[in-house]
C-alpha cells in the first residue's frame, strides 16, 4: 500500500500542495480564473485546466523516469539543451510570486484574526518555511502528502456546510457562462504546470511508463478537485464574492461556525508553509545537483536553510504589493512564457526524445 501511494498518489498530492497555498487556500485564484466566468463557464474552465495538467504531468513524469532526471536543471537540458536556463529565469519569477502571494495572505489573515500587524504574520510564515526546508526532502515529502489529507477533510466539511446553509442561493446561477473561460482555463493550467519540474523529486519511485502515465492523470485530478469544489461553493455568493481578497475566509465567516473557522485557519497557515517548503525544495534540489556535478557531494542542511532564507526575504518584500494585484497581473503574464518554454518543448522535443529512446531500447 505504501509503495502504491508513493507511485500513484504522492506525486499528485505534492503537486496539489505546491498549487494550493495562494490559490486554493485563499480562493483568490479560483475566483480570478474560474468563478469570474459564471457558474458553467467556471466549470468548463476547470475541466480544461485539469485535462492540460494531467497530460503535461504524465509526460513530465515519463521523461523524468526514462532519462533519470529529478531536478529541473537536468530536465530542461533534455528539452531545451543549452538554453535550459531560460526556464530558470521564469521559474525564479514565478517562485517569488507564489511565496509573495502566500506571505501577503498570511499577513492579512493573522491581522484580521489576532489584530497583529500583517508583516508579523508574514515573518512567522516565512520563518516556518525555512525551518521545514532545513530538514530536507524526506520530511518535506512526508509533510506535503499527509497535510493534503487533513486539508481535504476540512474542505469537504466546508463544502457540505455551504451547500446545507446556502442551497437556496444556487438557484438561478447554475447556467451562467461568461466569455473568456477557455483562455482563462489555459492560463491557469500553464502557470500552475510550471511548478511540475520543481517537484520531480517525487517521481523517484516510478519505474514503468504505465505508472508514470497513471500517476500523471491521477495527479491532474487530485490537483483540480479543490478548485472545482471551491468554485461550486462560491456560486452561492455571486456576485459579491468575486471582489473578495480572501474569498474562502469570507465564506467561513458567513458560515459562522467557530470550530470550523479555527480548523480552516490551521489548515490555511499550514498550507502556506507547505506550499512554500514544497516550492523551495525544488530549488534546493537544483542547487544540490549543481554542487554534486562539481564536487560529488550535496550541500549541507545549513546551506539549504540559507538559500531558503534569501529567497523568502525577497518574496516578503514583494508581498507588500497585495494579493489581488499579484494574482491577476503576475500569474497571467507568466503563463504565456511557460507555454513557450515548457509546454510546447515537452509536447514536441520531449515526445520525440521518448520515441528515440524507445527505438534505441528495441535495437
């Protein structure tokens, strides 16, 4: 059972964990890329994003398995050759943006709940990320996988509570569709898939093509189920919820269940930490690969923590821009860059390299 989970479930759980902090944890990304296009428009957009993520995730896992590349530097040498560093430039920008989004959200939540300055919440969250990264890959993988189970439980209770309390509010909203849902779904998929090369360390247990393809498809579903559930829950509060900075937090306030809001806050802050740690771990793996090529050894935990500290400090500065502006402008712009540097090369060069590898193995 443990081996089954490592092969088929953990890759998707880790992908979801990296995606979930700034988007699912707060709900702001779901509003921006799905709910803004109406009830049915958002549903169609979620399906488009899930299909794209599943295909690209499966192919990426297979390329990683066949060529034994488990960090993004060597992965993109397969796809882009000597121009692999172009992805790294975009990835650094996206990475800083992700951490900035969750840092901004953490500060806002703690300010509203505990009436402490927002920057203190940001500092607490970023410090926790550095501590988790200090203890290395195994702890990060374990925390990311099991925290997702807890998160799913809380959001399942949330979804049921919303349906029971606001079921009459869904009437008249379920058939609405606004133009732009297709492009928005693609944009969402493009920039979220950009995190896949950062978590290739989760593919080490995969041994066959079938395992890679099935794990990729399952991962696409796991990653998008929270988006679908959140979108459906937001339908009950159209159109007011579309302008909320932290839509999920506002929904929990409307439910007025103290214990459920407390559980959400625990999940939310833990999710912020796991999202930051999961993303940082991908960069730490990259530095380890670079150092190993030069010296044959890996970097120490103290160096890992130092790398993490520098990155989260930069993200903390960027977080002062505000969560709505970061998500609406930053993610949408980067999406097209990742389509050009990751998705198109994977679907062309990546597929061709797999074909050539198959032919060579037969010979």
